[in-house]
């Protein structure tokens, strides 16, 4: 059987195979030669000449690292920032046949010696992961490919793996991690823009997590090829993975606590970035931007940010203004600020090849660019090597001019990286605009923060390292302000640097429905500050679709309406008076809940809990909650059930077990574990409050600038005279 049998991308229903290896030389790790004790783990030599290190990161987290070559590389990761628990004292026992490692009160690992086969158990001694004896971990020295397989129960479901246009659970799918510029992606298409090789499995209500820290084009076959097995692998690098066993209660919350301890948590966003953002490709010239701001204020629509898409630049040269269309950017931005509106500008990675453009000549002189060049908006363009710390510092310092112009936020796009390709390549299979060659050649050489390597290895971290350069540059220039960086591409750990939006979606009901499985999975991949373009980027939404999408988006962590060029309105005032009023109420509701949203981000900081949560996160043992893909929780206390069907004025809602829920609008009470058809006229987003909760609120405001003077209050869900009621205070 070939080693990596399936590396596929699904485009609609069609599966296109590319890169099937028929390696005769694949081999398993073989029998154990020797077991050497190390601090909190062991180093194992194997008959295949591979070496394996097994260690504990903390009580409940095990790390497995295999170097097929027999020699480990320096232990460097773009994802990992946590350090192993120093107080841990792992007990190690080894006899002829087995070795066992146990963390007191925590997980246990045992492996047989002939052959080497791993079993990982939780603190109660239940098996969490067990290598599949019929397909043991393997590699090919000739091709560099590596792979690990574990037994699975056919009922096991999987969540996470970043941003996918797939159903809520990834079981029965093969997914690929390869950041791709997928203009107008389809429901079912894989991969998209983010590669986060981390998933949470759920079996019998008990959670576990697996993080495969490998930046190559990794794949995860989650019961698709064989229902009793899941497999992950890569075309290169080390077999380096972490298993989160979930502690005593095996809760999803514990998995995310430990994953976020390992890969970091999102910093608190600036409060204004939690307000509403309006964008379009592109508002130009400056008068258009002023008009948008005026429309918002005239229509009393709350707004905190306007995004400037690529046309503000001089010939798409990054860090410049087109002086013809934006002659006085600082004045424009000051005037916007007077109206409570911040400017967010797009900053793409590629620098126009133009000898007269100082940034380009400086980049050449400083050795900052990758070879070869590519083609993006400005034509021929040079890509900074963001895996070079000097280049990150150089690029990050360029934000100085924008900061002195008063720009508040930065939007890093095209950072998969995307490089346009000639039409004849596009005609080759697969004939799609998101052709896999729409990036740099795989042989492109990167500095790799001291471990030189090619693009096949560093492609997936390019966008993340660009976002890092932006955030670190902004903090260096202005240490007193929380930066706002938005990115399209990322890898595990991206949450430390930026918010993420889900790229070029479409103005359709299907894509509105996709936002919940897409965003909740990205959320449990450790990334809390997320959103999808409201209204759908390409295409013209009907007034109804826009209004419903605005409602659904209003309780997602990042809330922005955006549009491709040439399409109808995506502005909340663009659909006539009746809809302006409906849309105003929607955005006002978001602002009313801002204190609660801020508290959700604080909770993420403290515990790693997501802000936007799938139902299974809160109720992993409730079978009806687990695969619910039409509702989500905002923090612990709000249940959101957006209307996502054209013409619908009622919505079917499932109330998760264990709590009582009160309809925000009608006060009706629903017991957990029941379902109901709930009224949802066009002007209403169905939202429910958990009995016992106190939701902090604000009086209506036009922007977060008004928070200091806004009236603070709360809504409490309490029992009164034997009845559950909502009380506003
Ligand atoms: C990409 C982005 C989109 C942006 C456009 C122009 O398609 O995903 O949001 O508007 O480029 O910059």
C-alpha cells in the first residue's frame, strides 16, 4: 500500500488526486533497540535507525517526536511558546517487553518493544490513543514522508483543523493543510487559507486533542480510507505531535486550556476593533470614504472602522498612498476619528519590483526578498522572507508612516502567499482559480529562523510570520497601544498575532450557513478573534440575505461587512429605509453586548476558552448538541440561532442540556434538551440567555469612543415567583 495514499483536495464533489506516492521503501519504526531515560521522558532508538523521544509537556499532555534519519533537528517551532511544566516528575519503568511513563495524577504512556507501538492513556487509565497495529507509524527515507495511524471508533467525531469549508465534524474526510488563495471558494472545497494541524476528538462524550506540529503540507485522514483508523502525515519533516489527554473530566475546555498553554492565547484586542467594521474593494477616492462615514452617521448606524482596500496605494506599492486619490490621508483620517471611526489599511506582503521605489531597493540591498519573484496586484513583485527575523523587523518598521498618519489597524492579505500564475497554468488540472501553483515554487529558499529550508516546508508559516512582523513592528513603534492586525493566512499559534477572517466567500445562503461550522471549528483551533465577510465577498446579496447575515455576524467575534469590486451594496444603509432600520437594530445589539464580548475575550486570556463556541464544546455528552451546525454559543451564557433560510420567519432551535434558556426578545423559557420552533421575524436575531447569567450591557452608542459616557447596565436571567425571567438593570 502506498505510504501517503490520499492527498486530495475536494473541489465541490470532485476529488482530484495529486501526488500519490508508490513507495516500495516505506518502513515502520521497527523494534526497540534501547530506551534511555531523560528528564520527564525517554529517548528510544529503533531498528529502523529512527529515534523517538517521548516526553510530558504537562501532566495531561504527551509529546511524541520521531526523527526517521536518527538525528533530531534543533527543537524549533513556530507554533509552540509554552515550556514544559518544571514541577513535573514522570515515573519511568522499562522491562524487556514494555516501557511505561506515568505523570503522577495525569496521563500514562506505554509502548511495546517488539514492535514499537504506543498507547496513551488518561489519568483514569482509559485509552486515549492507541497506534493501529495493522498500520504502525512509518516513513520513507527516500522521499522523506512520514505518517502515524491510530485506532478509531466508527462513532468518533473530530473538530478543529483550522478553517475548512466542510461539515462541522471532519470524520470521514481527508483534509489538507496548505494555505491557498481560494477566490470564491465552494462549500466542500479544501484547503482554504489557514493551516492549523490540531484537532479535538470526541468519543463517548470524552475529548482528546492531537496537534501535529509539522509545517509541511500535512494531511489528516479521519476515518475516510478505513473507518477504524485515523492517520496523519506529511511529505517531510519530523513526526512531531502532542496528545492532549484532557485531565480528569476529559472536557473540551481542558483540551483548549492545554493547547493554548502550548501555542499561546490571543492578546486582548483594542476595544474599537470589537465594534462594527465596514469595507469594500475599494472605497476610492477619499470623497467616497467620507461619504460612507457620513451615511453611517446620518443613518445613526454604529461604526468603528472603515477599511481601505488596495486602491488607496500608489500603483499597489505597499506602504504608500495614491496622492491623486488620497492627497491628504492624515487629514482624512483625523476627520474620520472625529466621527468615532478608525482607519484600517490593507498591507499585502509582496513589494513591487521597481528600482525607483525605495522599499524595493532597500529590500534588495538588505537581502530581504525571496527568489524567484512572483506576480501580484502591482505586477512583478518581490516577497519578503518573513522567516528571517531581520526581514520581519525591517517590514514591521515600515508601519511608522501609517501610524503617524493616524491609521489604527492593519489588514494583511494575500499572505498564503498568493502569487498569480499565467493562464496556461490555470488551464492545467485542477482547472481552478485556486490552482496549487498559485504560490511560490516549492524550491524557494527560506532562512527559516536559522534552519534554512525550502518553501515546501515554510509555505504554511509565511502568513503567520507576516502577521508576527506586523504585530511586533507595531508594538515596537507604539508600545502603549494594543495593535489590531487582521490576517488571511496562518498556522497554529496565529492567535498570538492577529484576528482572522475567512477570505473570499460568496453572497449566498449556503455561504451564510457555512459560517457557523467554519468559524466554530476555527475557534476551537485556538483562534478566538474570527469572522466572515458579512454579506458574502463576491456577488450581490439581496436585502434579506444581507440583513440575516448581518444578524449572524453581529455575534461573531470579528464583525465586518466587505465586498468584492463591482457588486451591489454591502453597506447596512444600502437596501432602503426599512432595511436600514432593521440593520441598525442589529448593529446596536452588538454594541449593547460589547461589555459581555470583552468579558469573553478576558475569559479566553485566562483559560484558553473560545469566544464563539460550538454547542458540543459546552455539552460534549449531549448527542443532539454534538453535530449542531446551525447554532453557536457566545461565551458561556448566550445561545445564538441565526436565521439562515430565505423567507423563514421561524427557526428551529435546540436547547443544550443542563441549562434553562430564556428568549432575549420574548422572555419565553425553554428547558435544556428540548427543541422548539421560535419566532424570528426579519428584524430579529434569535438569542437566548442561560438562566442564572448576568450579561453586562451598554446603552446605544455610535462608536466605542462613547463607552466612557455610555450608560452601563446588565440583563439578568433569574427566577421570580417560580418563573424564569429576564431583568434589565
Ligand atoms: C483578496 C482579499 C479580499 C480583498 C481583495 C483585494 O481577494 O481576500 O478581501 O478585497 O483581495 O485586496
